[in-house]
């Protein structure tokens, strides 16, 4: 018995000699310097929080994060990181995307110093796994370099989550959002769901690309929601917001739209309840929807524009999609076409914003592919698109009529006769990721 007890004691002492790392531990960085932050990130385990103290630092290298952690400034805005020569300031690219770990970046001022081509880069290298737990919040992201391919935040691959409560200013383009081409189109189309990248409650200003950048430049199967943002579009090029269609370029004999050069269009675009200021121009489009399914509503802009030269436009990309895999498409439907797209209640200085359909006779048909409350070229109100309280939605309707319930925020379309079919309601706002859950109570050992 004595020998048995001694053995137990030896085993216990042996086990105690190891450091036990609790999931969700806090790992403090000694300072804001690159070496200290990189060191803290290297020892952090997935689920940990790396806390960076207040201070300023110049980083000459890219901080690469390959596991799901929270990277947090101890005091919002008081940790200032400036690029000192690296083309990207911070990059998150998980080694094992199939784990779908949480990544959050919060509280920093990230200054590209007009030299970094990208300030924050989030990439998913997987063609099968989707990153759904990304949050970028309460940062100030400023001063990317000013080239046409430069930006404040760059997303590449199949990525869902939320970008909220950031100040994004003085960047060549605010957001570049690219999916994973063919692979991005494999996920189910689910408008109004969490299956998208949400950009909400940000202040965006001062686009600085030499030839005029964008607020959003998107393509390659991207899915994004842009809502409740305040945007000063001074310096923005044409268009202000971009949703690319396919651009062809597949290489024979593959021709599978995969990673062989084929560039597919945006899958979904939702843009609503944004406030746009200084939209002053005589030409250049407000939003150019070139492919996929879109919902654009309740956006309000102010500024001096020149009629329908500055408007929301839908068009087919086939005039650009000449590749070795197929000829120019001349018959309906197009490649990754604009379809099931609804546009309503968008204004400039309180008046209805123009709507332009650039391909009405061949590819994009009214009340079949696109529904707008405003006739093409501001020709008046489309009577099939009505809005009002849910109690005002009539029990009778004609095929393809549309009704927006202003109180319930639900969109319906009449399919057949007197058959209202639910189409869409916006996702929960604010995004669930932005709400800190209450601490658990009544915990005890049973």
C-alpha cells in the first residue's frame, strides 16, 4: 500500500510539472512592437485572446495569423500600428480552415502610411470549408497606398462574418471582396441569412486611388451585405459600389470556372439603410450590378448629380466575357446573370434615384429578372411594385406583383393569381456577432 501511494504521488508531481493551458486564455503582448505581438500570437492557442497594450509601433513585416484567436488592443484606439515597408500590415489565413475557428481583430488603429497596398487581408485557402466566424470591429483603418489594386480591407475566399463599427478612411478602395469563383457558387443561395459577409455601422470616407477607387469592389462569387453605414464618397471613382459579373477567361480544355483563370460573378448583394454624402458628379454610376441576385433598398444619398447619368444600373457582363471556353453569349440567359433582383426606395436629396437597365431586350427583363419601384430612366412609378403596412397587402394580386411590408420589413411577390409568396426579410440587426452575451449565472458543481 505504501508503495502504491508513493507511485501516485510521483505521478501527480509529474503531471503538475506541465503547464495546463486553459481554452480561452489571455496572452498579453509585452508591447505594441512587431516582435512582441508576433511572439504573443505564436504562443497563443486557438480560442485565446492576445491583448496588445497602448502604444505606437512601426512594423516592417506582415503579422501573419494562422489560427483562430482574438487580437485585441487593450484600449480602443490607443494601440497605433504603422506600416514601415510591408505590403500588408496584418494577414489572417488559417492553416486548417476546416476547423472554422473564430478570428476577431478589435480596437486598433492600423495606418498603412500610404505604403501598404493592403492594411488587413483575410483569406480562406480552402475550396470546401467556409469561414463563418470572422469579426473585424472598432478599428481605425487608414492610409493604404493609392494604386488601383490597393485597399483598406481585402477578403478572399469563402468568408462570412461581420465588419462593424470601424472608421475606414483615406484608402484607395475601402473594401475588396472576392469569393472563390466556382466553389463559392456551390453554397445554397440564402438571402437574409448569416451566409454572407456583413459590413455594418462603419464610417467610411476619403477614397484616394489615383484613378478613383471604390467603396466596394467585388467579384469571384462574393456574397456581401452592406448596411447601416455612413459613407462620404468624395474622391470615389465609377462606380461607387461595384458587383462584378463573370469576366470569362477560362482556359481550355478545363473550362470549369475553377481556379484556371475563369472569373465568375457575384452571387448575392444586399445593400440597404446606408447614408451616402457628397455624391457630387455629372457622370458615373452609384451602384453597378453586373451579375447575381441583389436587393438594394432604403439607401439615401445627398449631393449634386446630373439626372440618370448617375444611377443604379443593372447590366449583363457578356460583352466582357470572351474566353477560350465559349463564344460571346447573345441569347438569354447570360453567364451568371442578374436575376431575382429587387430595387426600391433609393433616393438622392429625397427624390427617387434613377434606375437603368442596360440590357433590357436580351438579358435582363423587367418583372422577370429585376423588379424596381422606378421605371427605367426615371420614367415614373412602376405600379406593380407597391409598399405599405402589412395590413395593406391585398388578398388579391396579379402574377409578378411585388409588395414591401414597411412594418414587418418583408418582401412578397405574387406567383400566379392571388398567391403572395414570401421572398425576403433582412437578417437580424445588429448582427448577432456584435452582441456580447451575458455572463452565465447560477453556475455550480453538481
